[in-house]
C-alpha cells in the first residue's frame, strides 16, 4: 500500500463514519469532526509522531473529515505571535522541538526536518474533548469495537506506506495499544524513566513511547527520548 491508497482508504472510512455520527443527535454532540494528518502526508518519513487523538483546537464542531493541513502545528511555536494564539503553552510541540534541539538541531534544521521528514498523526482521528467521549460517541452508533480495530489497522498501514526510521508514541496508552495489544511485545516499558523502546522487526521500525502525565513529566521525557534516539537511530 502506498500513501495515495492509504489516503483513499482512510478518507472513505472516516467519511462514512462521520455521516453516521452526525446523523445521530447524541453522537453529534460528543465529537467535532475528524483530523487525520497534522501537516502533509509525505511519501517517506524519518519520524512518525502518533498521539492518541486530536485536541479540540478552536472548538469548531465542523463535523467533517480533514485529511491534511498546510503545515504541521508543531511549528507554531516559532510564530511571532505564538503566545497570543495559544492561551496555554503548546506543550507537545515544545516537547517535540526540544527533543531534536537536544540532538544538536538548529532552529532552521528543526523547521526543515518537521516540514520535509516528519509526519504527525493520531491513533484515533476523531476529535473529542477527551478519550472518554470517543467511546461514548462510537457506542451510540454501535461502532466502538470496529473503530478500535480500524484505527490500529490504519496505523500499521501508515507505517508500512511511509517507512519511517522511528515512531514516537506520544503517551503510554497509545504505546501500550500498538506495542502490547497489537504487536504482543511485552515488558518493553521502563517504569523508572516512564518510557518505552522496542524494534518491530515485521515493520523494520524503532519505536519510542513516553508518558504524558503533566508538564514536569513531559520535560523529563525530553532528555530520555533524545538519549534513546541518539543511541539507536541516526537521523
């Protein structure tokens, strides 16, 4: 499967599910729409970031499927009015940038790298206020189990299509879902550093995960993740 085939498959599924959700009054109030790729979907990638699901952003309930955006939002931290645009600091973006700056990347190299060699997506493309609302919305229309399986399938297909050197799972829950539940690789999580590392032979990809549990833990993980990348992967 190539990236164009992946786009077609994912778009078709998400649009069908979107039509089902927005036609149900209870489900419609629980979600905002779908956001698949934060930035552009590249044919090849060196790093693939995978979060749990998109944040609600501006809070616009557009109830549509957005496949790509012009630029990855992680580069918003470089905007002159960044502090005005974001009422609260964009911690995930700051974290991601700091990881690569610790690896010796200049600001210009970070910008080029994120635009040309990185892909940002999520395990679940549906936009909700929290993870609990994902289950609630899908349960209303009887798609909870199917959506979980499809989300894992789309994630694996994306890794195969883009062939990244490294996948960074942004959160322990998404790491556990893919590495333990889907790949059945256990005991790869280090409780002391609150991070995980594993090489998936079938996909030929290194995977790193870190725990998102507050500002302090994210800042601690910056050092841990940059050290793991520096040790195992040449970027």
